[in-house]
């Protein structure tokens, strides 16, 4: 009887220890996240990669409709991130973006870099660490939140 109880307690400990590690946001959020907006002529994709060393890089790209084929870019960025509770905080310190209003997208090398750029964005992490929601700032006009989904 004591042996069965010991095995049960050991099994319960292993299960609980594994589930805590699986919910570690630092490990769970590492990877590529994406939000796709369907358009009438092409799709917009906002993508970022969270890297284990504390850095992040991302882009806003235009794709062929219903495809992963990138036609061009609207912006690219890099920076760092931190996790505070259920919030992912991204500090963008490098940005290049589309400045010509006559174009919907351009090649990466045609984006304009901003010197000394610094910006912070916040995302709410859902309880299962499967979705990220942009946290609209107090003076921003935002549409209803759509989730970023982990794709890699």
C-alpha cells in the first residue's frame, strides 16, 4: 500500500512540475507570431519573431491574396522585449518604414530608416499562451483586438 502511495505522489509531482515549466512565458513565447488581415487585392501580414536572447524582430508585409508570397514591405523593426505578468512589452529601437504614400509596399532596401528611434508596444498574453493581443494606448483609436497567433 505504501509503495502505491509513493508511486502516486511521485507521479503527481512529475505532472505538476512539467505543467509549470510548460507555462513559462519566456519559453512558450519564443517563436514567430503573426496577424494576417485579408484585403480585396492582397493580404497584410504583421509578423514578429521573439528570440530566446531577449531580442525581437518584425515586419509589416504585403502578400499575394491567400498566399504566403511576400510582394513587399511597409515596415521592419528590431528591438528587445520583456515579460511582466501577462504582458509582453516590446521596445523597438530600430525602424525602417514606407514613406511614399503613392505605394502600398516596396522592397526592404527601399524602406526609410529612422535614426534614434525608440517606441514601446504592449501585448496581452492569453492564459494558454497561444494568442497575443495588442494593448491599445490611452490616446489611440484602435479597432476591436485581433489576435497574433504563433506560427513557428
